[in-house]
């Protein structure tokens, strides 16, 4: 019956003639599926709630190919577990993280751009042990479970690629708002450029983008405001935070009369599915964002099974797609 107490582990071992390891594994599986609950100092009980776990995913409502991929992966991961998924979309002008009061989540998954100041309020509404997994950050909210892309490894891969092509003056074009993880990318770029690759110059071109600003227009304008000669003095290759910004940067360089990749190489920290349709085709990092949903649920499952670590998290690894926008410098 729901809420009734289960026999002790020793009784289960004797009754079913199985080992402690077998009983423990069965208990872990039943706990993950929400069929039983542990009560500290009291024992195991049949769950009073339905066994089908409820996941709430909180994201912004504005169009985003990356957010859509994450949502698609999360839907698949929930379907494989027979868990219920409810998506809450937040409007640009809506304050706070809004979760309808009638929803009773077992797990909350939220995009990092929505929790810069609201995670404390969310945790007060939904205290531990209910898992809250933040997508897109590690360290923005201390002691918070997370799933994010391994930006440090991605930046290192692009630097390695460009340095291998002979570039010693590489710039980082930041066309995203100054969220903590974005500022961390800049610091990582500067540190790796100096200490790992010993670059002659590692400039940062900051677009000073406001939240909800246009990442492509600001990237184009940031390149255009630099005189052609100044750009060539500043760098021979540019790493851009986002794919739309990389496309805009290539156009801005071409409008300056610079050949891409002959006189200037461009690479992006991410890509979108239509990357192959541009000319030149941008060099990018590809992240399997659909796997983020599965990783989020794995982190949540660890919490639901009793993990006591202060912070659980995982980082998705990138794959480099070497295309036409990066190449060796033409001889002067």
C-alpha cells in the first residue's frame, strides 16, 4: 500500500535468498523509479506519490535553435524513463522564474540565463532534496548541480587549430551579454593564449551586448568600427562566441576588403544546422546538445538516489569541424 513500511534489508535477504548486493541494487532501482522512499532513521516506505516522476524544464520563450535541441533531447530522455515533462517558457519581460503552482515537480531543470539572481528564490520554493539542475553553467551558482558544455576545452581546441595554421595573433570576439560563464570564456581564452600557446597577441573585441540584444548585428558592427589596417595589426584570426556572430564577422571582414581565410581566419565556438550553406563555410565546434537532456536526468537520478556531494555536474565535449573560414595566411 502507498505509504506502508517495507521489511528490513536482512528480512528481504532471508526471504528471497539473495545477497546484500542484490537487495541493495533492487532498492536503488526502485528509489530511482520513485516507487519507494527512504526515511532517515526509519527505513524504507512505499512511495505515497505516483511512480511516474515529473520533470519541469524552465527556458526562455524566444526562438533558439540550441534551446530547442536541448528540449528535444530532454523529451527523449524522459520518454525513455516514462517520466512526465512539462516545459515552462518565460517571456523576455517576465520577472523571476515562473512555475505554475499546480505543478508538483520531482526534478527542475532550468537554463542558466534565468537563474543569475533567482536561484535562491527557486530553492526556497522547492527545498532540498528536490533536484535542481542548471543547464549552461558551472560555478555561476555555487553548490548547484549543472550540465554545461566544456568551453575551456573548446577554446583550447580552436586555439590549437589556429596556431597549427601559423596564426600568432588571435582575437576573441565576445558578442554575448556579460553573463558569468561568458566572462569565464574570455579569461580562459586569455590564460590559454598566454600560458599554453605563448601567443604574441590575444586581444578581446567586446561588443558590450545587452541581454536580448542581436548577436549578429553587434558582431558585424564591432568589426566594422575597426579600420582595415588596425584589424590586420590586431589579429590574423578571430574566435567568435556564437555562430550568428561568426557569420556576421565574416561578412564584415569581406566588406573591409579582407579575404577570408587568406588574410583573416574566423572560427566559432558553436554551430547551427545550416552551417554548410554559407560561403565560406565557417569552422566551428559542434556540441551534441541533444545529449544534454540525458545528462541532466542522470545528475537528477544521482540526487534522487541519495548522492550527498555538494555539487554534481558534467561537461559535454565538443567536436571540431574544420571548414573553409580558417586557413593559413597568404604570404604578403
